[in-house]
C-alpha cells in the first residue's frame, strides 16, 4: 500500500516508505534508499520528510553523521511547523550542536513546540524561565510551563514543579501539592522525585510521618543512583516489626516499578534527539528509537551538573544586581558632575542678570531668588534693614521733638512768675522725661545695631563683587 501511494506521488507515503527501509520493516533495510525517499518527499514540501532527513544526518544513516547538516534539515521542518523538529532545533541552539549556541533562538523554538504540545519542550521552557537562560528569569512562568509538561506526564516537569512548590518559589509553599507531584514523578521511576518523596514522608511535611513508606521510596531512589543519608536515619527509626514491614513495602514497590524504565535525571535541554512521540507513531522504528535513547544517554547531563548550573545562575544574578547598583551609582555621580558644571556656568550669568536687573528696576525677591538664591538673600536682608533704619529714624525724630517740647515746657515752668505748678504736675513731667531718656537710649542701641548691619551689608556686597569677578575665570 505504501508502494502504491509512493508511486502515485503521495509525499506522506513516500516518507513512510523511507522510514520502512530505514527500519527494515517489510523490506530489506536500506539506508541509502530511505535517504532518497526522504529527499523525494521533502522536495514535495512535506515537513516530516525534512525531519526524517535531519534524523538520518544526525544518526549517520546512509550518510556520514553531520550535526550541521542535521540542524539545517531540522530547521526546514521546524519552519514548516513540525513540532518535533522545532523541539530539536531548540535543543541544538541551546547546546550549540551543529549551530552556534543561541539561547534566545532556543527559547523561540521551544515555545513553538511547547505550544504545539511537546512536553519535553514545555519542560525546557520551564527550565529556561527558572534559570533565566535566553529569557528574563520568571519563576511564575517557569511554574506555568512545568505544570503544562507535568499535565502531559513529563516526570522531570512534575519533579521541578514539585520542587518549586515545596520551596515556595513562584508561589506560596505547598508541601501537600508538592507531595502529589513527587508521587507522580516517582511512579515513573524518577530517582530525584523518589528521594524527595521519601524525605517528605520521613519529615511529615505535606502528609503524616510514615517511616515505612519513606524507607521504601528512599531505597528505590538509591537503586536509581540517588543515594541519601536520610535512608540510614529512617532505618534507625524503625522498630524490628517496622523493619519487616518496610522490607515488604520495598519488595512490593520494586515489583510495581520493575517494568518501568528509569527516567533520566538529565534536563531536557541536554537531549538532541527528537521526542519519540512527536514523530509518526506508525513509522517509529525500534532500532532508531534505541539509537536515539543511546544518544540521549551519551549527551545527558548529570543531576549534579544541573545543580551546578542553578548555583551558577544564582551567582550570576547576584553579580548582575551588584553591577546594576554600581551602574546606578556611576550614573548618579555623572549627573552630579554635570550639574556642578552647569552650576559653574550659571553662577556668573545669574549674578550678572541679578545686578543688571537691580540697577534697572526694583525686582521682586521671588524672581531674584529664581535667578540666584545667594543674591536674593542679600537683597532681602538689605531691604529689611533699610525698613528698620527708616522706622527707627522716624521714631527718633518724633521722640526728639517730644523731648525738645518737654524741655521748653520745663524751662518755661522754672522761669515763670506765676505760682509753682502743683507737685503732681512736676512728678508727671519728671516721669515723662525719664521715659524719654530710656527711649532715647534704646533707640541709640538700635541705631548702633543698624550700623553693624550696614557694615555686614557692605561685607556681603564685597562678597557679591568677588563672585562677579570670578566669572572671568570660568571657561
């Protein structure tokens, strides 16, 4: 049937026949023939055929292995909307395989594949947002993409989402929710999730303390290469009967997990082979799948490497914050220097403007202050002192006239032929003379103070003149 469709020029049939030749399914295995059929289907515009060409060049089937050529074919398929190719293009950009590393491009392709429902791409997007790789770090978006991968059954997505929920990153801490996700991931034989599930059970976080179940999960985690000192501590908490029960629980758990392949602990970003479920299921040959899994294993990062990357990211974020603080400080200092330079130029021009304005008219204090605050202060002080001096002079004149009048009245009283004035009139006159003397003394002191103020005004005027002279020195 495939031959018939291929003979009719059906691109999908031609590509599927090529996959059959590559796998030796129903026909003798022939990679060269498969490669020729892939090319024919690709020439007809089939995105899956470009993807098949990419796989052939990556795995070296019918041609020497060449990741650069593989990337070009994957990219053609990705541009035509093939999700598995978008995922592979993102992986190769992320790791610099067959193309120069570009984390921004990687995120763009992961996003397209993730939107198309590829769980591995969704996980990689979550990891990118969590670590700030190719995007601005955003733990809320990281949780959103991990959750989408988790809903697709991705063990690593379930584990990373559980870890963020346990630690309260991206959302308030939720140990119970983390426990549920750890269980889902652990059931897929994912060692780190089994280890964390055992720890939560032993500590009673998100659930009641259960040393028996904790012992079982920590033991299978150790079977999967994730050993923990907590296992020995939990074993020490078990009674003889509890140890027997724990061993029985462990045996049962191993039976349940025995038929499941251990989930890789490597981050998805390390894998360059396409997600098996993204290719047409009917055409996915077992031999190719095995080689893909082998390639994944060879290229996988260890869990310790992931932790190192996370630690490096935290350090880089701290360095970035410190650099931002330094940059802001330098900007403030530069702004201060520019302001000082502008002030140096404005000082002389403001003084000249103030002087010319004072000569031309009586400029109000508020406007003068806008030109040059120091000059405005001098003018205001001078005006106040002038008002006080005028008022004091007026009071002195009035009191002087009153004193002279009283003296004339006293002299007239002393020389008059009329009978002496009553004693009470003489006493009143004496009181008024004494009051006037005190008033004259007070005014004399005020006049002395005014003289001091006039002297201060003269000194300030000299200072003003010095400032104007300094204008010549300003470039």
